C-alpha cells in the first residue's frame, strides 16, 4: 500500500464539526468519498493533510471561518412569528429549527430567544464565524490503476 502520493486511489470517511459547540446533525453527518489524488478536484487542505499518510491513519483539520463558511452576519438575525411555523412545538432556545416551505425550500435557523409569540432567530449557517473541524480516516490507499487515472481525467474534463 505505502504512503499516499499523487495518482493514488484514496477512500476516506470524513465528518465535519465545530470546534467549540455541537453542530446540527445534518451538518456533522459522516460521509465517505473516494478520489485519485492530484487528478480530481478535492479541497487542497485535504490533499495536503493526507499526503504521506497510510491506510488506517486518522487526520484532524481545523479551518478558520474565513477558509470555511465565512463570518457571522448580524443582519441574518431576525424576528419570526411563532404562528408562521409549521411546528412551533419543536422550538427550543439554543436548538436548530428546520422545516420545508410549501415551495420546497429548507428553512433552518437557531433559536436564540422566545418572547411570547415571537422568536429571535439566527439564519446564519451553523459554522458561520466558527472554526470548522474536519476529522477523516483513510479507509483505502493504493496506487491507482491506469483505468482509474483515465476515468478521473475524463471526469475532471467534464466528460463523465
């Protein structure tokens, strides 16, 4: 197997999180992906972190807000009428509230305060203004076959 280098087939399991607080479940759900290192577009920070690693290695990457989801924007804190929500019984201070609008759009906000029938809601992304932690594990690492390299090149050229 050896150390990961360019033209290696790499399969990883990764999870996003926040450095100082619990992220919503949908944000921190673990995922698997595979790629040919140096042939397919993956974030440079991940490429650099796994270079030289081996199958089974675990890596932790911390991204500052400016490299992840940007700053927390105060103008995205809004007042919401409780009566405008489909499931007002699910509203809890400090928790994320999610629902799908009649038009199919996902609405998500963090409940900051509840004052009677009004909610102070933060519509920023959960990671806005925060350090994002990527934890990943190398599940498989091996030299890519010529066919895999060719397929990655075709895909990179928008042909697949």
